C-alpha cells in the first residue's frame, strides 16, 4: 500500500478525510499529526485521537506538531467548525494516547527511515508542521514522494479573506516554503472542493449505516453545512479535505493542470493568496498539479463505498 502521513487540524471535513484513509486498504497511514488551525492544537490533537479511536484503528499513532504558525499569531475558524473544532456529535474523551514524540520530529524520522520516494504527505490544515520539518531537516525534502494538500483557491477566490483560503492564510510563510521546496505537489483548492458538496440523500445514507462511524459523519456534516448554506447558498457541506485522500485513491475523478503557483505573503489585501498561473502567462516553471474540477457523483460513490466499511 501507499504510505502516507496525514497532517491535520480536525475539523469535521478533516475527520471524514482521516476515516476515508483508514477505510482504504490501498493506503497505509503511518501516523496522524495534529497542527493548530481550525482550533488551537490542544483541541485538534484530541479531535484527531477521537476520530482515530472511532475508526477502531488504534494501531495508528497520533502526534501533536506546531501550536502556532511560523511567523504569525494563530487565526482559528470556530465560526465554521464550532467551539471544539469538531462540533456535531459529542464523542467520549479518547483513551488512545497522544504520542510523546513531537509531531514534526515524527515526520522527519519517518521520512529518514522509510525508503526515499515511498512516503506521501497529506496536509489538510495549515502547512506549519511540514515547513517546520523541512527547516529542521532539509535532507528529508528529496525523500518525500509527493505532497497532496488541501489549500488555496483561484477562480473561487477566498473563504477567510476575499483573496485567501483558510489553510494557506493561517500560515502563508509555511505555505511559501512548501510550495518552493521542489517536492511534487498536488493542490486541492476551493475551486475543486466547492464541488464536493454533500447531498441530503448522501448524508441520510451515512446516518443509516449500521456502525458508529456513519451517524458521526452525518452529525458532522449537519453541523458543518450550516455555515456554507448561509454563506454561499450551498445545498450541503463541502468535503474539502477528503478530496486529498480521494485523489490518491481515484485521480481519474479529478481534473487539473500542471502550473506555477506562488504564495503571497505580503500583499496588503491578498496575503495568503495562491497566485495560480492557470493560463501560463508568467513563464515560471510549474510546481504543482492544481486541481480545478472533480466528478461529484464519482467522489460520493467512492466515499459511500469506503465509509460503509468502517465499524
Ligand atoms: C479548509 O479549512 C478548514 O476549515 C477545512 O478543514 C479545510 O481544511 C478549507 O478552507
Ligand atoms: Ca482542515
């Protein structure tokens, strides 16, 4: 199976991404590393442990990484995800322990231990841990197989400012370093993920699953959809983060272009913007596969089939 490390700030959509990965035998989740983002780190690491425990995969270690962005105070998104970051269903306090090792050190050590080019990083929160790992151990950069991340926006512009998507906005310095690192990048921006909107039927299908995970997923998306319904008039909840895992499983469901993407770290109005050279007008070399569209029916069929395998 494909080895991956999930770097995450759960987050209801992060939670679904983690469950999708754990339900997929093509993927071997070496670890889940929490980062500060949607809510502060003490909450995201607990949420990560709750989700892994819910899946029954308590063999998967959970770590805590960075508590603050590289160069700025943390900006959070309780207005989207609720006070806990994972509002929707009250899950018991996890018994799965937090690993004692620092999450960034875990990323470094894992990349050094595993064969070069065999580990894919899947960041679905701010890019702080990944950038910090590259700073601490530049030798690991060429060992990364690829980075498949949720972040950015171009035609869909921003969700936290008019120009910026949340994950990039929270730590633009980290994002700039990761995008410049020379690692093959697959970017799932809002342009694609705003097409991954749940339908009522799909959510009710989850709720009707016999195990404990389906109803939890339904309760998360019920909570999460309120914000997008009000804000954008969406019909349901956007499953941003699961798109990364779905891309690993079924890249044929997605459509994008190899282009140059630069991160704005200074703009007065545009800080955190992913300046995506979709029309290739800059002459700058491509550094990312920037996904623009996805097959919504195909994606939700995949999600249903996989998530139904969970306890
Ligand atoms: C991203 O920000 C977070 O709120 C979501 O979990 C997702 O990773 C969407 O902009
Ligand atoms: Ca996230």
